[in-house]
């Protein structure tokens, strides 16, 4: 899970979006809310969970996923 936050944070930083986002991770709350059961199953499981819950995600998280081809 920590690795997931690191990867998303790194992507945000590298894309320049980190300066525009309040906080370090636009998807942290969504991951905690919708994907808690799979948090320890690796990045791909969390990403799949976020995609599965796409219609319920915050606008910020949805935007991050969209900007990164997800």
C-alpha cells in the first residue's frame, strides 16, 4: 500500500500536478474508502479496484487516473 501511494505521488510530482493538488495524493481517500480490502494485494489490485469504482471516485482521483491513461 505504501508503495502505491509512493507511485501515485511520484507520478503526480513528475507530471507537475502535485503542485496543483491539495495534499500529496488525490486518490488516498478513495483508496481508503473503496479499496481497503485489497490494499495489501499490490498496486495492480488497488488500481483495478479504483477502476471498478470509477463512478464513485472523487473528481481529483478520477482526473489523475484519466491523465495517466487509466
